C-alpha cells in the first residue's frame, strides 16, 4: 500500500486519467460521427454517455487494481475507453482510433479477434461477457487442480458491466452454477448509472441485488458515495441530504442531474424546507458546487474506488455496485435518452475548451495538461505499457492419434458410438484423453457421456464421494468428484453449457494451457443457448459440440424434443463446422478431425448432430470414401456417368434412402446415392469457389460441384434429411439440376419411426414418389 502522500498523488493522477479517458472516448466517437467523411448517410454511432459513466472505474481498475494475470470483459459500450487506455499507453494507433467503427478500425465493442489491442473477452451481447468471466474462473481452477497452472499465478476474472446487464437471465443461471462450483477470483463491477437503453431502471431492485448475490456466496460491496459526499454528510444538516439521496427515485435523480445546480437547489430546498441546518448546508454551495456534490457518487470517485478494490484482495467472488451518472460530466448527463446521444459540434467545442485543449491538438494524448503534468503522467503510464499488454498466450498442440478406432458392431447408433469412442480414448491413456474436458447441462447420461465420466471422474475442487457406490447400491454411473476429474457437471441451463464451452475453449489463449472441450446437449435445445453459442464462436473459442438425439428420429418422445432447423443453424453459424454422420466410422473420422481443428491456428469448432437410432453399418472395401466424407459428402453408391437421377441424404435416415435406392435402381440404372455428411461444408465450399473467381483467385470447382458433375445436366435429385429440407434443397442450384426436397418443416409429434416417417414423408415410398414426380413427364 503506498504512503499517504503518494496515495494522494496517485488519486490525482487517476483523476487526470479519468478525465483524459472521458475526453478521448468522446472524441473518438465524435470524430467518427461528425468529422470523418460519411459515404452512406448512416449514423455511425457510439456511446459517449456509457463511456463517461465508466472512465473513473476503468482508471482505478486499469491503473491501480489490475494485475498482469487478471483478465477483463469490458462493458460493450465502453469499448472506446479501452481503446483510449491503450492509446494513452502508446499501444493503440491514431489510425485505428480515427477508423473507429470503420472497416478494419477499432471495433464498436471490444473484440478478441478483430481489435488490435489486447481484448481478453469479446463483448456486445449484454450479459454474456459478464457471465463468461465466472466460467473462466472455473477453468482457471480446473487448470490449477490439474497441475497445469501454479496456484500463485491465478488471476482475477473481471467483468465491467452495465447495470441493465443485471436484467439478463443468463446472469442468474451463471450465478447458480457458480455457487455450485464454489467459484472464486471473480469480480463483477457494476456501472450502476440506473439507466438502460430506453429509460431509467426500476428503483425496487436496488436492494435485491445484494440479497441475490449474497445468497449465491458473493460479497457485495456498494460504492455509493464519493469522498466529498461522505465528508459533507458529516457536517450539520448533512444527514438529511444523505437520507434525501437514499430516498430519491432513480428517474428524479437523473432528471435533476441533467437540469443542474439551480434545479438541485430548488428541489432540495423544497423537500428539506423544515430543516434549517440542511438549508444552511445547501446554501454554502454555489450552483456548480451543489451539482458537483450531488454527482459525487462512488463510481466517479477514484479514491473511493481504489479503497474498495484494495479491501477486496482475497479470492471471494465480489460484486461491486458503483453508483454512477450516465454521461457524467457531459451536457446530456442524466438525460433518460442519452444512451445513443451524441454531443453536437458546439457542445464538443465547449467541452474541449473546458479542458484547455487547443483546437487541432485533440488527438494528442496529453493535450491541455501543461508540460510538467504531461511529463509526470507519461512517467506514471510507462510501466503499464507492458503490464497491460500481456503477449498473446499460445499452447503447444496436443498430439492427436492417427485415427480414432471405430466401435465394433454391425448395427450401431451414432450416439452410442460417440460414447464408446470417448470411452476407448479415456482407457487408452493417450495424452489427448488427458486434455479432454467434457461438460453437459444435466444430460450426461442420456447423451452417452457416462462411461467417460466413470473413467475420468467429475471435476470438483473438494472431494465428492459417490454416496450410492459407498452404500454398494448397484449403478452403471460411478461418479466420484475430485480435483483430477475431467467432467464439469452443469445444471439444466443450455446457456451455461455454451458459456462453459466458450471459457474452456479459450483456455489456450487466456491461460497458455490447452484444453479440448467436448459438450453434449439434446439437439433441439441448442436453440436455448444459441446466442451464447454464437458468442463462443465469435471470439474463436474452440470446442466440440455433440448434439443428440436429433430430429423426428427421436421417435416416441415427441414434438417438443424433435429438432427441425438445427442443420440450418449448423450451416449458418460461422466458426462452427457442422457434420451429420450416418455411420459410426464417419463419426470416428469427424471426431478425429474435430480434435485437430480445435487446435489448428486457422481451425474452429465442430458441431456433430447425432442420433439414438440403431442402423446397419456399411461394409467398406477401402478408406477411399473418407476424404470426400471429410469434405462434406461422398457417393455411397456412385452414379454412372450421365446418370439421370440421384438420391442425396444426411444422417440417421440412411436406411430409408438406401431402401429407396434399392427399389429404384433397376428402373433407373446408374442411380447415385449421395451421403451428405456436411451440408455446411458443401455449401461453404461452393460459395467460396464462386467468390474466389471475383476475388482474383483461380476458380477451382468446389467439392459439391465435383460430386454432382457425373450426373446429367438435367438429372433429378431427391434430397432427404430429418430436419429442414432447405439444408439440402440448394443442391439444385449448383448445376441447375432438378430437386425434390424431402424433410420436415412442421413440428414433430409422438409416434414410432414407420408412422412418423410415413406421416412426414421421410420413408422410402416418399423418395420413390418424389423421384417419379421429377422424372416422369
Ligand atoms: C442481448 C442484447 N440485447 C440488447 C442489446 C441492446 N443494448 C445495448 S446497451 C443496452 C442497455 C445498456 O444499459 P446498461 O447495461 O445499463 O449500460 P449503460 O450504457 O447504461 O452503461 C441495450 C438494451 C444488446 N447489446 N444486447
Ligand atoms: Mg446503465
């Protein structure tokens, strides 16, 4: 802890930084909106008010409390403040700031992959950036427990968050899960400006957050008043002002903040009319002084902030509620509509002048400070250049075996085969198995992960005995929890699954240790966590998602559990390669690829759509099919050159496609049977090949073009999958061949497979009818 005088100096420096950050963030946004040429007439945007609300908090955090090993998720709308910090440090270029929100420039919201300054967690979709820090702290504990990171290197996972983010349900799902796992080393710092996008937030909630977080094992530190307010409250009449502030509704406080000193005086004098001491105290301030007093909330007082941070130096998860004013210090402070508000050029000129910044020197980091102050500030900032710019971590790749053995069995389901492949890996003792971390939102058993967990155990920081095993009660699941366990058990909350996968999948860049996350979920419930899945992919987290069971093929459990549009999700999600294997050997191949892709510099994550349906496995005469299968599709029965017809199918509905082929082939000699293992890869390859031509590359035919090339130009293709027909119907556009797409676009229902396939036109008869319609005149 610094000495008293140096602490006073520190406070002054942090105040200067606060002021610089507020100015620079406002200027970055102003430049983009008012000075940079607009070619499209669109508002560029940016959030000056949201930035101003947080600059003191960020000054106190980044230039006092933060340690090199800590990681931060920055409130999306405070992105410009982060850029301003790195600009002050000399780590961000003027060019990037001038291009804020432009192509290749500083991003509107902090982005791990696109920004040129270090960003630990991307943010943008409110709530997710907050919750991912809790999961990152769990990942850190996992690494420590597995001896992959020394305890002494543990950092704090910190979220700088807006108060409206507390309305997102995913926050509470994560709190509950965090409590179960006894998370630590996590700080959430709320910019409690009591304003969201639309309005001021509900007064009734403010005490409830304490209850909710404390119930979940968090320490809650409320930073309500700044030093000036606390001092004034001690003067005669001060208690009445303190109480008045406590009782004042959020909206009233915000409106008075906007109106300024005279309005504060009128209102306080009216409300405290009977209290002479309070009136005298109010009268001792001029209007500006009174306004300054009323706005001296804890979140704008760096001294109060650093004191609060200094007092929380243990590993208890902590929620700091820092009271702030949205738009603090700017003309629209407190105005309920200020979220997307921009200062106009005149206001900006006044603001610049108030800081002593000479016109034309707006971008100079220390402009307006005076030589001595500027030199002192530069010297203060110097050590932070390296401290706040930890180099990107990398981790050596974990070797992947040459192949993953295919489970035995003439009849198998892809789901059971998945469990078997993981079990075999667990038993093999291959180094890959030691880095796998599995996780599932309460569907571990029903997605066939159980056997892996039997082998490798549940991850628990404190040992957890298997009570049933202790009582010698027979059960196939023998799940003891211990530090070496490799399965992270989650409650039913699919959002948490994807945030867990995001955090695990960033283990290499965040902590320099590679983990290979495998998450399982029922296929329809991917939708429940879709934004979190997108969020994980957006920041290039690497994982394997196994979704099963899927489609109508689930059978009797019925419509609420039968996924329909997930193949389209798989096709539409960047950063995620989707495969729908029909057979166990395909699955082994795709899992093998997934573990390699997860670790490749330009790789990505994988989504496998599996099924519980047990089907006949093909006799393979060679491995020749594999390269095509990995590329998205292969001919299970090759068409003869010039063939007039083909059937293209995906996944566990293979037996219907094969049966239709067998019934049709005599009438249609040369009929092809195409197994589309990844509509996603086929489509992407096709699009990329077309784009290459216009991007100056050479036009190589894509895999799907090559696959369809043997068919006659006017061939008919019937497509079949247990999901949205649109996932395959586009095949007709590749060479202009005619298509009849079969699939489901209605909700499912209970039934056995013959009934369901018949009702939804997914059986061999439907294929034959569709083919007849295509080919007969
Ligand atoms: C999931 C999601 N929904 C909606 C939005 C649009 N949005 C952006 S900011 C915001 C409110 C922000 O309020 P708060 O978190 O209090 O931040 P402040 O700007 O007040 O600091 C909303 C609704 C979003 N970014 N993400
Ligand atoms: Mg807010």
